[in-house]
C-alpha cells in the first residue's frame, strides 16, 4: 500500500486544519465518514472548490509520523507554530539536532 506521508494535516485550535508541509488551511470534505475531527489526518485528495478540502481522510496518531518517516518529520524543518507544538507533545524521541520546544 502506498502512503503519502507528506499529505498530513493538523487540527488547529481555531477548528480548521493546516497541511503540515505547506501550511494550507483546509477543511474535512463533507463526504468524510469520520464521526470526529482527528488531531492528525492523513488524506488522499486535496480538493479545491469554494473552500480547500481534504478528502479520503484517515485518523492517524502523531507518533506514527516520526516512527515511519523521521527524515521527513524532523522538527528543525518546521517554523514555530501549532503544528510544531503538536509534534512536541508526541511521546517519542525526535530525530532532530535542534533545541525543540518542550
């Protein structure tokens, strides 16, 4: 199975999602079958209509990101903000050499 670990969005305090790598504000597509808003969402499709939507969404655990693709989710590549703060709450050893927020 192909998994696009770059297609991840994080739920912000404002209730919308930000795509992790390019900070696009997105919303869960109305056809999404999830009965809740997951903190971390892996999505298959980015749909542009009157709003930016992510579709074919799977609820994932944040620790999966750094376990499966540590080179991709190195904290030193992320600017300060909610996504980076969300990473620092994941109970794993991050593969970065920076002084991360704790």
